[in-house]
C-alpha cells in the first residue's frame, strides 16, 4: 500500500507541477519581476536605473539575514530562476499529493478521480483560500508583519480549517458541524498579523492582479493533484491486481 | 473458525499496513512542504522564492 501511495503521489505531484509551473511562469512570475523593480527603486532611489538584474531581492532586509552580510546565492535571472521555480513547485506539489493521499487513507476513502478531487478542493480551501483571507498573496516589497508571526498564523489557519472541514464534511453530526464552523472561523476572529498598510510604490492594480492569479494557480494545482492522484491510485491498483 | 481467524489476521495486517502508509506519507509530505514553503535557509528561500509568493506562503 505504501508503494502504491508513494507512486501515485509522485506521479500526481509531477503532473501538477508541470501544469502549475507553466501557469506560474506565464501568470505570476512576470508580476513578481515587475514588483521587484519597484522594490529596488524604493530601497536604492539613487542607484542609476539602467539595467537591473531581475532578482535584486536581497537589497532589502530578509529578517533572518544580518545587514551587511555577504550576498547569498540566488538563481540567475531567466532560465535558472524559472528552473528553480519549477523545482520548488515539484517539491511542494509532491508534498501536497502525499498529504492528500495520507488524509484519504486515514479517513478511509478509496481515492478515485472524483473523491480525490473533492479532498483536493478541501486542501485548496485549507492551505490557500483560508490563509489568503487574512494574509492576501503578496508581491515582493509589500510585506508588513514579522515573518514568524505570519507563518504561525498561516499554519494555525490551515490546520484549523482542515480540521473544521473534516468535522463538517466527514463526521457530519450537529455537534461536529458546530465545532467545525468554530474551527474555521476562529483564526479569522483572532485576526491575522497586521495587513500591509506601509506606503509602497507598488501599483495597487499589480498587487490585486497578483492576488487573484495566485489563488487561481493554487486552485488549478490542487485540482490537478486531486484528479491525477485518484486516477493514478486506481491505475496502480489495477496493475498490481493483474500482476 | 479457521477462516474467520485468518480473515481477522488479514484485516489487522491490512490496518497496520494502512497505518504505516499514512504515517510515512504524512511525514514525507509535511517535510517536502516545509522545505518548499517554510525552510528559513536563505538559499532555499531564494531558490523557491517565486513559488512561495505564488502559492501564498508567507515570504520574507
């Protein structure tokens, strides 16, 4: 069973990563590169703006890098940067596919394309939409609250929303539905770390477009993970039965 | 009797099999998501930068 789960997750994650990387490179990466141009202008207004490297991100403080620290490695603009974006997407998508499979087995649902798509939509709600309600997808140069606080709220919201959805959709008893609603709403009542109110040269339209596209890319990623995982699970099961 | 004992044994084995599959996949999945989305090492952050922004992980 573990082999079937690992192979299905690997295949589904790979397929989702191919689709998601394509979408990211077309839809969101250009906006990130555009935003970095504003970020550089803000942090180094006197620099002659002739030719800027695409990824001049380390000009600002990353929180964990001491000021004056030697420049750390970063992918070169262009192909290398796109390749690392693809690699990160692959790692993340396989991770999500594994979690999807683990949850479906733990809950005792046989993964088919339909059932896995349902769980994948729940995954999208838990790790993409719910955290985005409090912490909208941000372009470089518009971040506000300290990283650790935002990460903690993100993880808390994702876990709480996932548990809430489980209680509502899988358990489906009055008391668990009530508990699930509390779990889903709770993190938002507690409140996300302060949203960005700092002045930035970043055009609002660019940020809004990025937030919408980001959620769209997340949704497609999850949908492909779900459909592909269910399909692969069935296929690898048939292969084993025939062998 | 013998059949039912055998069935019970198989069921237990299958449940244990499922439990270990769930545990391994969950740990592996969490590890991969952590590396791609949260790992604080600057090199990992820079490599995964555009992915983290797009998938709405809190980033720098």
